[in-house]
């Protein structure tokens, strides 16, 4: 990993993403640090030598967690820029960091997923909640707006009020209201050339909430490229960052992802998988 930085969030440097091996090397250190923390908190009879070992393990674990978080800060900024609202970006970034910390607390490396693949769900969830609060929207309104915006992205032509009503399962009067709320929310966006460089996410894509059959089938079809395929599909990372994390060129990663896409498309479960993706 290089030492170059890409800005700051909350006074902390945004580090470039870790590659696969760098990230995996942190997991045992983090887990050992957490075990040490529990022991220190629950066992008062630890001798001084053992206590020093535990304190050192806890410190190293905290440093490893900090490194993993800062190396994923770029994902927080990308998700905030994608939304690009006039709301204070500091507030949205703070929400994204809170989501990142929630993800780290729940992340189980034993499942074999990249941290960014899992963290994306929590970042988007907390950023969306902050946008909703600052815009004064109800939970039901926000859910319908997000569903409407996903439907818009999946259609080439602009949706009519009748089509929106059918997509969302609501009346045409309610559809008109949701379309207006979405436009009002969109009008809060600011123009930025940086937005053109940030991919539009299909959904939050929480890998731990995906049905087991989806994960099992995709792992079977994509093999060692499962993480890359998932990150590309749900835009957890830009393809350049995915390529760097695998230590290969962008062109090489594009070919591997395309191979995975073909395997999924040609699978006997292709229609079933497509229906699941369409619902995200």
C-alpha cells in the first residue's frame, strides 16, 4: 500500500484501499485484540506479565482497526458525493463513518468477504437516514423514493405516473406525490464534476442479508472472483480500486468480471438470480 492520501474525514487521513492480502493480514490482529479486550474487562486476576501482553494485543488490534477504517474512508466519501445534496457534507460523512464503525463491529472475516463489500450496506443506510432526517421525510416516504429512483435507473425512458404506480404498488395519486418528493430531493443536489467519476450504486447490497442460495450460487459460478463481482455489481468500489486490490490491471479485472457475468447469465439459475437482483 502506498503512503499517498486522498483528503481527510473528521481530521483523519483517507488512505488508499488495502489489497486483499494486506486486509486479510489485519483480521487475526483485530480478533486477537478483541479477545484481549474482553479478557482485560472480565478477568481481574491476570498477572502483570500477562496483563502487559494483553494490553499490547489490544493496542495492536485497535491500530489495525483504525488502519482498516481509514483505508475504507474513500468509500464513505464516494457514497456522500453520489448523493451530493446541499446538506452539510460533514454531517453525511459523519453518518457514513458511523455506518463504517457499525460494519466493523459486526463484520465476520471468517465468512470470506472483503470488508468494503460488507461495509457498503451500513454506510449507505446511515447516510440515507441522515438525508431523510434533514429532508423531513417519513420512513415510508423514503422507502418509496428510493424504490422509485431504483426503478428510474433500470428504465431507459422516463417513467409515467401510471408506470410508477405499477412499479411501487401504489395509487397514481400517491405515485405523483412520490415523484414530486423525489424531484424536490434531487433539487437539493449541487453540481460537481466529481460526481461524474462516481458510479451510481444499484443498491446497498448487504451481503449478510442476501439469501444463502444467492451467495452459494454466485460463489459456485464466480469462484475466486466472487468479491470482485459483488463489488462491481453493487458498486462498492470503483473497478480501478478493485483491480488494485487484486494486484492486476483494470483491463484484466474487467475481463474477469465479464467472465463472471457470462457465467451468471448462462447459469440454469439465471432467471431466478436476475429476479433477485431486480428487487434490490
